[in-house]
C-alpha cells in the first residue's frame, strides 16, 4: 500500500514548552540519533516532529510525514485501536498507552510496530504534546503467519469434527458452537448462538447437569464428563456425552468449553447387551426350575395313571383323580412355556412351509380370538422355507394372536403377513440376529391400544405384563421370544399408544431338501421282552419308570448316575443289556457321555434319552443325531412304554444315533 504526498504544508516549528524543548540540546541530540522511531504530535495527533529512525522505518521523508497523523499509516484493521488510545491519552484516562500495531510503509509493506505513547502536559495539567516511540517487531510477521496457519488448521479440525465443540459464557449462553451441531442435533450454529445451552436438556436429566455445571463454574480449571438426553430439532431425544472444562480464566478462551459426542446408538447397543444378559440369566433360572418341576410332574402324572387304572369305571373317586390329572397337564403346559422362554425346550425342527402352517391354523385362530376380531392374511406366495419345530411355530402364532386380541377388547383387526428380506450385518445386529443373510419375516399386527413407550423394552421379559391383575401370566411374549431365539431368529416390536402393535419375527430362510427314500425298520423283539439299563438321578422318576417297565414285562437294572451305570454294565453278573434308558442331564456324567462309553463296547446297544430339557438344542444336536430316540418329561406310563418299544425297534445293528465330536 502506498500513500500520496501530504497536501498541506509542514507546520511551523512548534513553540517550546516554557523554553525547555528549544533549549534542550541533549533532547534534540537524543531525538535525532535514537535507534527507534520517535515522533512529537499535537493533541490532534498530527506529527510535528519525526526523527530519522521513524522515517527509515516507514520509508517516508520527514517532510512527507510532518502534518500526517499516525492513523494515516496504520493498517485499517488497527486504526480503531490507534484512535481509542489517542482519545484516552488526551482525555487523561491513561498516562501512557502501549500496543502492537501494524503500520503500512510507503512501499506498501506491512510492518509490526511496538508503539509506546505518552502525553506532555503544562503546569495546569493541560495536554501539550504526544510523544511516541516506535520499534519494529521483526519476528512478528513470520510468527503471525505461523499462528494464522495454526488457527486455520485448528478451525478445520473443529469444523470437520464429529463432536460438537461449544464455548459457553458463565451464564450458560452459547458464545460459539461448531458446525457439528447441525449434523448431530439438526440445529445450525446460528440457531444456538446466544441461547441457553441447558434449555433443551431432558427434564429428568436437567438437575444433575445443573449440579455439574455449577461445580465446574465454581472451580477454575476443573473438568468433568456428564451424560444426558438432549432434544433434537425433530423432537426426538439423543443421548450425549460432554466433557466440560472451565476455561473462563484462560485469556484466549474465556468460557466453559464442552466437547460433546452422540452416544445414542452405543448406549442402545449396551442396553441391548444388558437386556440379553439379563434374559439369559433369567432363562437359566427358569430352565432349571422347569427341569426340576418336570421331574415332579412325571411322578404326579405317572401315579395318577396308576390310580385311574386301579379305579373301576363309575367310581366317584375317578373324577377327583381326573382333576389332579388336569392340574398336572396345566402345570406341564406352564413348564413348557418356561422352557421355551429359557431356550431349553427340546425342539424337533424340520423344514416347513410357514404359509401352510398359517393357513392350517387360521380357523383355530379365529375361534381362539373371537368373531369380533377380523383375521386378515397377506402371505407372500413366493415365500421360502424355514427350519423350525412346527408345534412351536403354532404356539408363537397363537400367543401373538391372543396378545393382539387382549389389546382389542371391543374388536378390531389382526393382520398376519409373511415376506422375505435380505439383511446386512448392521441390520442383523440391530435385530439381534446371529448373522446377516436371507430371512423369512412373519408379522402380526393388531389395531389395539398399543404399548406405552416405557414398557416396550420389557415386553419380552418373563412375568412382565401391561394387562390387569388376573388377566395374564406375563409368559406369552417371553415364550415367543424363547422359541424364536432358540430357532435361530429374532423378534422386534413397533408400537405407539392408540395405534396398535406390530411384532415381526425373523427366521433364517433355508433351502428345501430333496426327500430321501426311507426303508422300513426291522421288526424288534416282542413287546415286554429285553433288559433295560435305567439311569436317572431323580429317585422319584427312577422308581416310577421302574414300576412302569416292570409292569410291562421288561427286566430293569437301575442306576442313580453314570458311574454306577458303567459299573453295573461291566459287571459279569449283569445280564446282556438291550436298551440304555438314560436322563440327559445328570451330575458328574451326562447321558450322552454314558452312551458314548457303553456303545464303544457294545455298538449295537439300543438308546433312549429322556429329559425335562436339553442344555441347549443346538448343543444337543451337535452330540446326538437328529433322529435320536428322545422322551420328553413329564411322560405318562403309556408314553414311556411306547417310546421304549419304538427305541428297541428303531435301529438295526451297527447304526448309531450319536454324532460324537472328535
């Protein structure tokens, strides 16, 4: 930048102050020969005298500078500062003024100046002259360039960061908000500027956040991390985690600094994991209780059968025994629900057509939910097959239909639909599925009252219900959850109050296997003949089973566990064993391990496993062949006799239902 020659002539020599200025040769010599630039100006700021060092610093001659004002050669961005310092000096508000300013030389080059100015006054205190001293700051230019580059990098870092950077005043108003606020919360930085940063925090979280803010405010330099819910511009709530630091005393900050990130998705995944772990723990408890309860029910149902067999027709006591039998059946049904929830129910999966299952069940569903609820089907005609236990899929449908009916006490519509979807890894994880891929979707939607938002996270928990006392056990949806997850699938619920609820079940799509030819099983020995090694750790079940088998004509050798069974089987005094009838889950040695050891010595040994549950269906199938003879507890005497007969007749020599792991 260049400046034109001054149009006004140079002012005359200033009058001496009481003769001191003109008479001071020492001052004149110091002024003329000073290494730093010096100037004497009137109270209007115009230079009356300049020294050679100042002329050299600015590139002008003395004649060109005399009569000019400092602001004439000051960088436009620094003029306001220059004028304010002049005003304060003349007004007597300040005795001196120091500043770092940019001056523009005659050749246009900008130089940084360290300027110090003061006022000479007369005896009455009136201002006479301004005396200014100026020294170039040679290193300031490169330093400022480096600072500018650093600031640009910092700005780019802040503005491209996924975290929201906010600077708040002590009253909580926003002095600065980075552009990330729009990506995370939907607001532009301008919309939040000057607003109270706490006004959009969830009411339940606000007291805690205020306490943290007050603690930070009271302790300069303090820092804390706080988590809270914040309202998005679309009205939804996002979970944010903020690192809050008090930098009010920092000269270049002067505010409360917040670095905020959106943790909504990660917190949802953590909640899903905790929920899964909780459900798994409750499931283990439910499975253990159900297993023990099934042993008790086995005894009850068995002895009920004995009583009915001994009581003649027409005996009044038969009605009482029948009531006991019905109660035991209801208890067994409840136990099956617990096992389904805990994913320890013994399933018998096979490839099925879901559409056909729904069509077969439609009439029963209509009778089940009543005529005031319309059942509507939307079935994909190209739907693929699934592998599941048909009876359990029917139970899933019935439980969801009953749940929908209860949500529509005055009638409505129940829509059942099927479809196929391809899920990527993220979608599968969100639903809780083990892997991505092709899934068959079963959706059951009602037009009922809907589910309150705060209840949705708990709908699959056992014994949780939104129904009135006495209207539900709280096991319906937890049973559905157990069956679906045990079958390798996942389930979601979408509901709003007053807008019904939709449950979607995702089950892996499978290829339809080619039917294989079957050969008739060879005929076995006549019913009631043969030796059975009965292994059961529950004494009541073992005594009942022995009584049933003895009554059917079998020779029975009983053992309370695997070790005792092995000892008896290897005893020379023990007659040849035709069938091993063993519980699956026993202390010290499982039924599978016992079968492994005995069949290693006797490959043609017949096997029949029994249990109230398997430790896990997939694990069971990893140890047993899919067609392994299995008897589910609780069983009746007739059921036990039939299972034993089928096990004895079901395999030829050398065939084994065990797929032992190596």
